[in-house]
């Protein structure tokens, strides 16, 4: 299961968990994973969408690893569920100019 999997930082310490899996509906490919860091029991925290290629799987730890620290995640723009107030693109990244009509779908895995 991807959602709920632990995410470790560059120092090997747990930063958070995968909160959402985002895919492009046009080609049905997973594009980004949303990491929730700093929350308590799945409540609150900071949500950050990161490209899939930023993650690697650590089989020994049974967790994803990213090349970021807790401080790095705190400084990244917060991801918001599409359709919520102030969510222009449903992404931590600026809206993509090349295809503004291609929203990302939230998938549960």
C-alpha cells in the first residue's frame, strides 16, 4: 500500500507518511506523492506534493526515502486538495502553463 507508507528524510529519520497518490487522468500515470509531515495521528501537519522521481524505496526500512530534511519540507509550498479555497492547481508546484486543463486526480492505493 502506497498511502500510509512512511517517508524518511536524507538523514534516515522519519519525516512523515504518504497522504495521497496523484495521477494524471489523461495517461493514467502516477505523477506525484503527497507527504504529510508534522501531524499527530494523521491530523494536521504540512502537506507537500513531490514528483515521483524524488522518492526511492528502502526495502530494509520498508519506507520511501527522499533527499530532503524536515526543514526543507516546512519551507515548501503546502499542497491543498483541488477544489478547496486557495488551491489553484492542487500542487505544491506552480500551475503548469503547458496544459492548464489537465487537473490531477487523487487516487487511493
